[in-house]
C-alpha cells in the first residue's frame, strides 16, 4: 500500500492550454527537450513540432488535435496533454480538462489575456482544475509582464501569486528573479538553455523583488497560520514552508502561481517544470471521483487506488489504419491486457486487446495500466467519447460536454464510385470528433456535414482528401439555425390508439414559455407525488425532448423554452408510458406552433486587434454586418474592438478585414450564443 501511494503521489496529469499564438506548443516542445523525451527541439514555425504530428498541423503551424505524452522530471511522472488554441477545436480542450488534475495556462506577454484564454480558463473553472499561469514571449516588443498579470485579475477575478518577476525587458529579457529563493536565474544560450545558473539579484531589481516577495508572503499568510505568525513577527520563513503553503493554496483553487519566460529563446522552462511538480496536484490530492450508480441512483465515490474497482472515462477516439484507439483516464483500479471491462453507458462488456503508453503519434505497448494513468486502448469497439468503463461495480462518471456545431456544408465525391467510401470516411471522423456531425438529406440526395467553424470543416475536408484519397465537391457554408418561441401558451392533448383491441388513451396538459437565451430546454413537473402519473413524468419529458429535435418553422432544433407539466392521465397502465409520451410529443409541437415560433442564428464573439488608423473603417464594416459592438479599448497605437456578430454575416470575413487594414489587423471569433435572427 505504501509503495502504491508513493507511486500515485508522483503522478501529475496536466494540460497545457492557451489562446492561439501564445506559444503553447513551443513551451511543450521545450518541456520535451529538457526532460530528455526528445533530443532535438521541435519548432512550430519550421513544422517540426513533435506534438503537432498531423501533416496539416505542421503545414498550418497550429495545433488541431490534443496530443498526449508521458515524461519524467525529478523522479515524477508527468502525463501531459498539449491542446489546440484555435476555438474551432475547443472540444479537444474540453475533453482534456475533463480528465486532467492540473493545467498550465500560457499567456502571451504582449497580448495578455486573449479571447480563447478566457474560454480555456472558464473550462478549467467548470471542472475545478488547479492551474499555474506562465507569461510567455517576454522577449517580444511590447511585452509587459505586470500588465498581463493585471489582466488575469481583471478578466478572471483570479488571485495570482507571483513567484517570479522578469529580468530585462523585451529584447533585453535574460532571466527571472525567483521570489522564494530571492535569487536571479540566467540561462546559458550556448546550450539552448539546457543549463542555467543562480545569480545575485541585480541592484536595480532588489527593491522591487523585495516588495513582490512581501506581497507573496502577505497572501500566503491568509492560507497558512504558521507563515502568518512568522510574517507578523518579522522572522525568516523557510523556503520549504513557503512552497508547502503555495501548494495548499493552489490545489484548493484559492491562488494561481505565476511564472514567466520566453520559450522560443529557451528561458523559463525548468522552473515551470519544478512548479508543476511542486504545486499542481497528484491524483491523491484531488477529491475522489464521483458518479451515479445506475442500479441504485445513489452518488458513489472511487478513490485513486489500484485496489479499488475500476472507474475509467473514455475521452478521445482516434482511428489509425482502420483500428480504433480509445484514450482513457483511469481514476481508480487497474487494467490488464486480455481483461473484460463493462461499458456502463451502453451496458455491454468489451475486451482489452492492447494497452499503449502514448507519446504524440508513437505508442509503447504495456501489459497493465493503474490508477492515475492516461493510456490508449485497442479492443473497445463500441465505446465512444464520454463513456464510463468499470469491472464489477457500475458507476456513471460525469460525461464530457459536447458543443453543438454552428456551420454546415454539403459534400459529395467527384467520382460516384467513391460515394460509399466517403460515407465510411465521414463516419470514422465523426466517431473521433463529437463536434463533427454527419447527416444524410435523403430528399435532396445530399450528405451534409456540420462543425464548429470554417477552419474546422476545412481541416476535415483536407483529411478526407489526404487520408482517404477522396476528391470532394463542397457546397457553400450554411449556418446551423435553431428555433424558439416568443410567447407563453397552455396546451392539452389526448393521444388515442387501439392496441390489442383496447382503446388506450393518454392525456397531457402543458404550459410553455420562452426561456432566457442560452438556457436551453427546461422541463419541470407540477404533478404531486401521490398522483398515479408522478412516476411516469420521465416518459412525458422524453416525449417533449424528442419533439424538440425538430422545430415547427423550418425543422431546426428547438431551444430556450420552459415547459411545465401541469397534469396528465391515462386509462391503461400497461401502455401508460407510450400514450403519455406520444400525448406530450403532440401537445408540445402544437403549443410551439401557437407560441409565435422564431428562428435563432448563431451569434459569434468577435475580437479585432487593429492599428488605430483603420479603426473607423473596421467599425463601419461591422455596423454594416449588423454586429453589436460591446467594447472598444486603445493602447498605444493599437485598438481592440469587441463585438457580437451574427454568423450569417461573417463568411469570408478574414479576407475583408485584411483588405480593410492592409493586412495588419487580426481577429478571433468563436461561438457565443443563439439569438433572434435580424431580417434587416
């Protein structure tokens, strides 16, 4: 038992996440190099990054799919996931954070907190993931470490713990001050930063370093009584005591340690690795995973122990050479090759054929995986993303939230002979990516694919050509609309059917009304517990949810509606579920038809960074696109414009904004919410 606990204590399951171009993959490549995982530094701009192994990632210089690797630092095992920065691939971040215990959030020293940084941060909040902030690119013109820290406070309401401050600015950046040891650290440029030395803090930095150390101790005294006592008495505080307090404040989500560097110039990575091991939690430091026992309905826990019953979550599917590889996180228990596991979601047993430890696109076969591990499994033919695996005691872990696609295109093969081959290829990609939806429109003889954005679909279309050898004809992008209602309506409906020569009836009374934007479908029941229908409220809700899949205007899914089940009756207990479900289905559709149905369009959150001289033209263009400008802020010679933009008006925007700004403006755009369509 002691050896088992010691092994798990030395595990760190972490992700590296950031806004696109913050230098996240460059940080990861340095981590691989300094931990000895690679013997040559891969570079994003050269297309040689190890973790960006897909041809399109190397060609485009972006991360598209999350990549897993295992590495070692000071006798600790770090299982690391490098995630995409582009919002079109945010599902990769979502499912990674769902299975991780800690995160390194990388910020650009120039841009600070950018839009996708906010998305990633809030995803980490949702799963209660402790994190470290790393301010990167401090060697760039315009980099400002303290402004980036202020933005973390302003945008997230976070409580940053500065463990370092930079030495030098912009091109003169050469090292950091360690505020715990109160020493400078300078890196050796002759060996790509592999070695570094502790130096005395330069005279001009001694006073600010002392002031920031005081702030650090002041904050820590709020979380540690021993530090408070020593701090108030003016006593020296042991470094180990400081580190212990930082770990406590970080794992309890009260504080975020902040470090800094310039990954491209090989500065700041080793102290970041030290901080990952010192302050981010092991599987034993996070609460036991919880889930519902489907047999009893009770919430149960599983501790991070090899001796516990298995509880594992499938979080990613990859199809390689026709073989399905399922990535899983083992929360408790152990797995061996040849064993059976039980998929609780689909209630089926599957056999483990092979287990792999993953390093990007390379795999090492192992015979066993234990609590805390992230591994790849071959043999799980029917398991998909978000499903739970156990052995004897079933438990349903919290699934991974799947984002709804907002853009569609029709595709068909250039050669008719490739039609069946295309459907197989699309199905394989759909199995891998839950945000990619495949639909066959039989009336129009079309195959329609939907995704998170133009880049998302472009990447998939290229994959079909490169990986499956199918040339495609692609239609114009179409928006994925939704439908809702504008007024409240009450509706009763009776469903009647002759079953086995018996007239069976179900009657349902509903009240529906508009819900807040982004609130979805919410069903409540006013049926009292003593009512015979009380136990059948689930069947009524099932009928409503099935009816919501197809709206009454154009057949788009319904959303943002409140439904109250007022009353219901039935005449035949044997067929009560069926008749009540069908009565609810019909009642809901009839009510929606009378409740002033409306179309909703995807609204995107748009952030544009432009030189000041182009601001007027860009704002004028946004107004012509029916965008709602929410904020305009200027710094030096640059203006940042934030707006809500209807997706219907934003196709081809990248070309237009380049034209308006002589190629000097940049923008990010991601899905925000659905809202009423503007026909103007």
